[in-house]
C-alpha cells in the first residue's frame, strides 16, 4: 500500500509535468524555427524531419540512425574576416617566434607578424594549417584547454565587439535544437582542429566534445614532471579535414553517413554534402550562402571571389547544389534574425 | 477544459508507467549486477557509481561528463584462441592470395595458409595487423558491411559452436547497462579495427557505432561505377590503437579522459588504464583476469605465458594494478555466470 500511495503521488507530479510538456511541445511544434522566414529552405528542413520521423513513411529513419552533421565556420558561426581559431593561433605566434626566432623571416609567420590584414586574409588555407599545428603543439591537453578558455573569455570580435561565442547564427541554433528534439544526434565536422571547438561546443551548441570531428594532430602519451601520465599535443597532422577529408574522416571516426549535412564552403563541405545526398531514403544537404553584407557579410559566387578565399562557396559548388537538389540558404532572405542578441 | 481532461488521462497513464518504472528501478537498484559474486570487484564498481552520481559528494560528476571506456577482446567477449576479427580476416586470406598470388610464400600469409593453429596463434600482433589491413581493403564501406554481417551470421566459435556474438560476458553486459542507467556514456576502444566492431556494437552491447574507437585504416572518397560517390577502405594505417595508441587516439577522437576504463591486455590497455586512474576525482580502472580454465580460458601471469601472446596480462601490469589501486576481476571468483545462455 505504501508503494501504491507513493506511486499515486508520483503520478500526480507526472501529470503536471506531462501537461507542461504537452503545451510547450505544441508551441515548438507549431513553429520550431521562429527566426526563419517562410520559404523553400525552411520548408525543406521541416519536410525532411517530418518524413524521416513518421513511422508510416517509407523513408522513416529509426531514432538510433538519425545523424546530422554541421560544419562550424560560416555555417554555425561567423568566419569572416578570419576563422576564429586562426585569430587565436595568430595571438600565439609571438610566443612561438620568441621560442624559435628563426621563424620570423619565414612565411607564413612573416606575413602574420607584419600585421597586414589584407595580406593575412589571402594566406592559403594550407599555410594557415601550418600555423595552427605549430602554435597548438608542445603543451599538455589540459594546458591547452586552460589557454583556449582564457582566450575565448577575453577576445572580442572587431566588428561587433562581442565574444566570438556570441557570433553563432540563431536560425542554425534553432535547427540544432529542432533536430535533437526529433531524435537526431547532431555532430560538428570542422576544417579547424577538433580540440579548439570541443572547448565550447557543449555550452554554445549543445554538442558534446565526442561529437566534434575536425582536423587533428597527434597526441603523445608520456609522463609529466610529477611522474603522472600526460597527453601532449604533437606537431604532426593525423587527420586533415580539408576537401574530401571531412567525409573520409567522419566515416573513420563515426562509421556513419549523415542523413542531413549543413555546410558553406567549397574548401571542405562539398564532398560531405555530396555523400550525404547520395544516400538512400530522405537526405538533406544544405548550403549556407553569405549574401547579407548589411547584417553579416557577403562573399562567394555573387561577389566573384576566388575559391581560395576563406569560406568561399564556388560557382561550381553552387551549380552542383542546384543540380543535385541541395538546399541553398540565403542569409538575407531566409533568416529573420541572425544573432540571438539582435533586437 | 479539453486540454485539462487529456492531461488527466495522460497523467493516469503516466502514473502506471511511473509505477512500473519505480518497481523495476528498485529491483535493479537492489541488485544491479546479479551475475557477480559479492566481493571487492563488484563493490568497487558499485561504490564508484554511488560516489560519482551523488550530488552531495565532492567527487560528483555531472551527467554530461560521465565517460566509461571498454576494451572489447578479452574484456567484453572471448578472445581465445584467436581474436574473432582475425578469424574473419583469415577467412578472407584465400581470396586475397588468389588476387595476389605472390603473397602465398610471404609471411605472415604463409603461416596462415599452412593451417598450423599453434604457429598461427604465435604470430606477433603487428603481423596480424598487416593481415587485417590487407584483407579489409579495396572494397566500399557498404560492401564491407555486408560481408562482415554475412560472416558473423554464419561463423561459429569452435568450442561452443555458437555465433561469436553470443560470446559476450554477461557480467560485463550488466556493467554496461548499470553505467548507462546511471548516466554514463559507454564507449568501446579496441585494438582491432573500429569498422568491424561497429557492425554489431549497437545490437550486442547497446553501444552505437560512433562510440566505437579502434585501429583504423584510411578511407578514400571517389566515384563508383554508377557515378555515385563512394568511400573505399584503403590499405593505409591511420590510427594504431596498440600500446599507448589506444588512449592517444581516444583523446584524438573524443577529447575525453574516461572516468572508468575496463581492459585486460598489456598489449593495448595498460596506458589507458593508467591515464584514467590518474585523473582527478573518483576514477575506476579495471582489469579482467582470465583465470577460469573450466568455464572460459586461463592465460596470463598465472600461467607464465609471454607478453606477446594474445590478450596477455603481463606480470608487470598485474603488479601495477595492485600498486595503483586498479580493480582486478577474477573471472573464476567474481563472476557467478559468464554467458547469458548458460543454465
């Protein structure tokens, strides 16, 4: 009897909880993407979720197989005028050159130290990689974590004067939550290093570190000064996520073909979007097009910038998107709001 | 009013559900590890979970940070007389040699083709790796998946005449479930290739493919005969999980130090157990000792076998376990039952 009474009390509490849940679920279900304007991009996302979560649909996907992949730079947050991680690494170049003075007359360090923003912005991605690997090596994983967190807390984006972690796109945050609310596991696959993004992925995107894939250097097991075991970041590239590397390494790490993939750049999103879309059943490949010079930035095919520029969407990739039935998001037209802190 | 009535009905249903849950939770809570004999190993696991999930304890671990890692061969399932994956690869050596006849006079293929079980069992792990990589290359990831599933459905262990997937240890299955019921995310980190284990990890262990780390070869993006994008398994080793590689690559893939780690072999578990135990707060490092020649196998220090034998627990690692406060499971004394299908 005691057990039964306790259950009844628990039942009442559950009824209240269930009531609250019902109401808020309904509200979310009515408009799960409030920062989106109605249009084909929003509709495609809604249709994809409806199709793949409806048991009576032939394209139903069981919950354990629902995988959604997101590029970070230019897809989940601002990447212009420079990738945030590269800004972090540039701030470490001084210390690196102090330790190795011979680097100061060598490219790409020479250009970085010159402070010439225009020249810096033109550095090829491979040379940026070299700086990232060089500046993010030699310390334990714990020391690296402390340093990144400290930098993120202090650094400010030059245009909006805000922490970089404020520069995530609200409409994409809504997509992340909407997909998760519908049983999807959300992953980040970045061209940058996984370690950097893992420092804030859970807090900023609700994505745990283990679901962040990226370019990765080697880690070396050893013993610290106190004799305790350590892992040290080594200047050796193991996983290179540029180009086709992003989908090759996504498979290596997770053994999954995404059902949905979101990207923006010809440098590292084209092949994972192709591979996602080519899978059986309902598939969603989405490209974020940066065409809003007023509220964010405009770059890519409309501006005729070369493919090597940071985050560029090439004309070829844009054409492929149209031919293959990918969804192209116009930031200008599809997004009602871009940042959560905008009025 | 309509909404309120619906909520009340839902409330009643919830009460029944909550009632059922309460009872079965209680039953599980009373004895979450029924296949274990009472003793220090069982107690250590129970204490670890109690400590890390109790909010009032200084060693409480927030749910999002609860990470438990498990070796597979010899820890979650039988690894003797040969690793299951190696048996699979041996079954593919014939086809490989047919395609490349020059291999048949070259070691280690010569020994494998001889059928001399004793000589085969003595092949060094690195040479086994060579066979694994060679036989698991050249096909698309889909073709590989089909082949592994087909083989697993047909193959039988020579001693018990059962599918290999029946040879998982019931007490460890209980630990997996117990940890997950307490908010832990469970991962496999195997010395074998991740791809093989991912074919059955969800079904057999309740661990999704993306939480299986392992030795890994490269994948190459390309186009199949029909022009559709493909990923092909390449004969190039990218992640080597032997020795310290297991923890180095675990960090590379997930950016996490486990709170709990379970292993059995000096070949690939020692360093991840060290690194786990050296972390702050409550940490659990567990070694499975194979000392039951009747119900399973007996090998390792008690038998004085050399360290290069499959899955051996060296005397040095056994001593380290005792010195560092790791838990050593005696299969003979700590496990009431070993397999789920035993009467």
